[in-house]
C-alpha cells in the first residue's frame, strides 16, 4: 500500500490553478523528491496532504486514509515542516517543542533533545532572537521528534548552512533506513538528485513527470568537452549520430552525447586533440532538455 | 502551562491581562474615590438634575437618574458606558486575536499539523476567550466590592455582581462575533472592525431609542438594550435579557466552529 496516494487531486483558487489533476503514489521507505520552480504548486500539494486546505476535486490519501475524514489520525503519523516556518516568537524552542509534544501526547522528549543537539540548536533562547537557519532547525526538530512514519518537508534545507545540510541528509538516510517515508519538496535540483529515490516534477500546477533518479540520469546526455590545438571548422561535427554541439569557447568545444561514443571519437580523431573530458549529466541537464522539449512542444 | 491550546492562550495573554486588570482597578479606585465629594456637594447633584431628560436617559443606567445615590452614581459613571465598553474592547480584541491572529502570523500551519481537530482548537480558543474576559469581570467585581465598602457606598453586592455579569454577557456577545468573523475570514482587521462597528451601532440604537420612535421600535435588536433593560444594578439579573445575550454568544461560537472547520487555512492574506 502506498504511503501517499493522490487521485485527481485538484486545487483551484478562483480561476487560478494551484494543482491540477495530480496523480502520484509514494511508497514506503522512499524519499520522494517533489521538484518545481517557485509557485509551481509544491506547497499547495503539501498543504492539501496536511488537510490545511481542501481539494476542489479529487483526493489524497495518507496510509490509505482520507486526509479530510481521518485528518487527526493521519496527522498523528506525520511530521511536517512548512516551507515558510512561522513559530511562536515569544516562546523558547523548548517551550514550543513541549507544547507540540503535549498536543501529540508525546511524553518522551529525548528524541527532540537529541535532534537539537545534533543540529547545534539552543532550545533555551526565545525564538524571536533566532536566525533564519535556527528557526528552520526548530521546525525540523518538531517535525522529526515523534519519529513519524511519514515526513512531509517543504524546502527543508532553506536557510541551513552546508554543514547542517549534510547533517540533514544523514538524518534522511537514517529515516528511510528505518522504513519510514519522506516526501520532500525542493526547487534545488542537486539536492533532489542527492537525496531522492524518485522525482516528481510539477510545473504550473501540473505534474509533468515522475521517474526514478537513476532512470532520469540514464536518459540524460553525457557532456563531453574537447580542447583542440587548432579550431575545427564550424559544422565539422554536424550530422553525427547522437552528438550535439552545445557551445564553443575558443579552442574548446562542448558536446552532448547520447548513445555510443564511437561516432564522436572517430570525428574528433580527425583533429589534433589536447584534452578530453567527459562527465555524467546531472539532473539539471535532464530538466533543461525536458523543459526545452516542453517549450518546443507548446510552441 | 503549555499543555493545550487553552492554557497556551492564557499563557500568551498573561501580561496584557495584568495590564487590563490594573487599569480596571485604577479606574474603579478613581470613580469610587471621588464619590464622597460628589455625595457631599448638593450643587453638583442639582446641576446634574438640570440636564435635559434625553441626556439623562443616555447617561443613566436603568431606572431613575439619581446621581445623589451610590447606585445611581455608579450606574452613571461606570455601568452606563465605561464598564461594558472596556469589557467589549477586551473581548473583541481577544476574539479577533484567537484564530485570525494565528492565521495571520502563519502559525496555524504548524499548530494544525498536530493531531488536533479544528473543532477542538476552536472550542479551546473559545474557552480561553471566555476565561480571559470572565477573569477581567471578576477582577472588576472584587475591586468594586472593596472600593464601595471603603467609600461607604450603599450598594448591594449581589446587584453589583448582576450588573457586571450583564456587562460580561454583553462583552461576550460582541467578543463571540469578533471570534466568529476571525475564524471565518482569517483577518483580524475584519473581525475587530465589524464587531466594533456593530457594538457602536447597537449602543446608539439603544441610546437613541427613547428619542426617536423609529429606532425605538427596533430597540430590542440591540444587545445594549438587553444589557441594561432589566436594571441589574437595582433589580438583579433578568433571566430573559441575560438569555438573549447568551444566545448571541452561543450562536456566534457555533458559527465559528462551523466556518473554521470548512475553510482553507492561511490563504486569506
């Protein structure tokens, strides 16, 4: 059974589309990366999952239960970090954690203490004096402290310094190693590429693509950078199977390569090559390609 | 202290409550302290008696306008306007602050991620509103009891309680309306603005009723009328009028529960 399942999930704000006919399922133990530019509908989807807003049509189930009808039961099993974390300014971190723990009838605060220590967060100062990064940490502590089966995290690393981001990635790994599930939104590709098993891409409220990170990467072109002694004439590499010349900087030419390398290698051999560098594409290339495709399709 | 929404809300208002309470005590001390010199100054009392009847009707609190008795004096100086007004201001502020305030500050998102039903949240916030305003009424009552005794005023403790109780119900009616508007819209300004405008309009309807026939025929619509009509400072609390005020508060509370359960959180701004 899927931990999260959306069926025809739609949220309209007047004539504006928040989310349109979303269909996806998140399986137990995976990190599902929910990717899209700002304003694409990531937060709308997440707030629908938490029953903070109600769908215009369709539904979303968590643990096989309707988020609206079984709202309280569902929220008992979820940890949530909002994209824009707003906390009680006049409380200390510890007071906030205690308050939420009481609402959850959670008596054991050792996990919360351990998380705070791990993220080097001082729970005893008023929240109004905390920096943005430290507020984010308070948000993370309250999301993880009851060891929920599902974590719904909206842009979780925003405001965290690189060291703390690393700590957060480790925490994610431990969470999924326990068989728990993570739904994580981000507009940062490398982050999703790094932590997610599968990726859903949302744009203008529509889910454009759901795929595993491995498949996406396999589908992506390799980047090959060749530097020459002279400069090969323009058009020298046109018409090669699976090869596309991307750009030139003086003696350096950058190619995108899909499929076997042979045609490109043969073509390069006709010129004097002094350097050759290739690297695996990251998701950025995939999405650039993907969006180009989308744009040309729309045109 | 931070065990539930109810206790958390009271914890949040502890300072403002203390200031309100201090203000009430100070105001009562001032009014009561002036009483001996008013009582012993026949010229001042006669001056008041020369006021036009219309004005007297406006500034008296039920019954006859008798500035020379302790009851009449307290009615005119405290209960005709200031006590209910201050309680209404406190209640409307607290009612608007409750759900709409949290929604505007964006903290509802995190709060409602906890396993807490919206109905339960609304009811606990309502209970806190009730506790806060009732607490102020109790402070006011104790201050008046002590003050009137110290100044040798001949007023009944039971009737003082009835008058303050009536003012409390009036305040809860408007506080409930503000709470419901805040719960439904998520906007504190709407809650405060509409509830305050309603309170002022209701005050004018009740005050002008004896002077303008058309208004007189709709006087029963004004909660202020039900606050004063039973003459609680002399006659004790009238069950019928009190029930009207209770009914307004209860209907507002029920509307708040229903509206808040249905709406989207955090999209009103």
